[in-house]
C-alpha cells in the first residue's frame, strides 16, 4: 500500500542528499552566523531510563528489563509507555484516561529514536496503546503523523483492536464535571499526567516516548503537545533528549522540548536547560502562574534533570543502582 509513496520518498531523499552535500560544503567555508559554541556532551556508557510522575516507576521497570538485557532504548521506552497506557487507575494516559467534554477518550502519543526517526498519532480513539501505533507510523509508513479516523484505520490494519477505553471511573468523573462544565485545567491531576519517558542504552543511543489522554475534559478535537515532535518530545543523539508534561499549549507555543535539547547542545546541563525553558515560558507567555508545565531531560552521558512551574512535579529514575523518585525544583512555591 505504501510502496509508491516509499519510492517517492527514496527519490526525494536522493535529491535531498545531493543538495545537502552542496549545503554542507558551503557551510564549511562560511563563518558561523550564530556565534554560539557547540559543546557536545561526551558520550557515556551509563544505561538509564527516566520518566514523568509516580506512574513512571512501573514504566521504568518495564523499560529497564529491556535495557538490562542489552536492548535498544527505543524498545525500552515503548515497553515503559505501554504500562500506564494499559492501567485503568492512571486517568491521564490510555485506557482509563479522562475523556473530553463530549465524553470521548482521545489519545495522543509520539516516539523518537536515535536516528531522528519519529512517529506520532493524535486524536486517536479506541486503541489502548497509541505509543505502539506511533511506532508503526514511524516504521511502516513514509509519514510522521496520523490523526483521528485515519490513525485508527491504520491501527486496525496493523492488527490493533478497537475497544471501549472509557472506564466507569472516568465516566463518573466526566458526569460530575458536566454538572458545572467549568473549563479550568487541573494542575497535577492526582499526581498523574502525561508519561514522557527517555532512555539511554548500553550502545550510547537515546530514544524517547510520550503518551497521554491529554487535558481532562478538553474541547473535542483538541490536540496537545504530547504527539508533537519538538513540543512534547525531542531526541538528538548527538546531545540529549527531553520530554514534557502539563499544559500542552505552553509547550507548543515555545517548542519547549526542542529548545531544551538545543540548550544542552550549547552547554547547559539537563536541569539548567529545563529551567531556562520554564523561564522562557514565564517571560514570553506572561499568564503562566495558573498552569503546570514540567520538563524532563537526559543528556547522552546519562546526566538528567527537570524543572517545572508549580511544586508537585516528580519523576522516576532507574539505572543499575536501582530505582528512585525525585522531586523537580519549581519556579513557583
Ligand atoms: C497535553 N501535556 O495534552 C498534555 C497533558 C495535559 O494537563 O494536558 N496535561 O497538554
């Protein structure tokens, strides 16, 4: 089905290589226009996985099984993200996620590997594991992003089952919300939110995944940052990886995760880069105090860090020394 499109892509890739060769020859001769130093972090041998919120703990364990067996970071982050996706107690990811204001559960997810390959789904309904559909988009199509009905149709073609994802608990919460229908984003919903998960494997390769049911009781059709490469997730194997949680509109407006990775490229530590991304939101978007945003970053040496707006954002770490939860520093409170 995708044969013709693949051929087109191969042709355009050849053209791209031709022109990018000319481009790189020119840039060798040209002086730096940015004047910024590129300080690549030295590649490390540390195998580690980090992920957002308390539900990151069980997710990291699944990811660690892959990493400890010598597996790829890409397989690790997918395995990790699938844990809260399948857990009905987690009301902000996958099955059991709170629905939109029409009572429909709509899911967003993306995944990115060490070679800049990425795949994404948005506004996906009825499929329990959007992260695995995102990976199929990455590996089985010439595209990066599929949304809505098209994403669901593709998932079914790939063998995923359509099921009802609205649990009785989520439906009750929605009915209670409907009584007042107040559209006010809730900060740190029960300490559960989007899961963003980043891993560094024993080959020194990074990957990341991000999956969510989005803002609870959002407008029907709303898509947040989580499936948007650069906003909710970004990976550059030369530098590091970043993911985000919280009010997605703020990450989209500032392309937050791409910014975190670029800051690390210029010498910021993961924590400093996350802090600067939060500061930039505060400087540029003004009205940020009522929202939560948390950034989490991992560099290619295995150093990690986080920063957020409101107190309450925590993250899980798993490496050969064991598992721990860490509280992020925050701009407010
Ligand atoms: C989003 N970052 O869709 C995600 C999750 C969220 O409040 O909404 N959290 O914006």
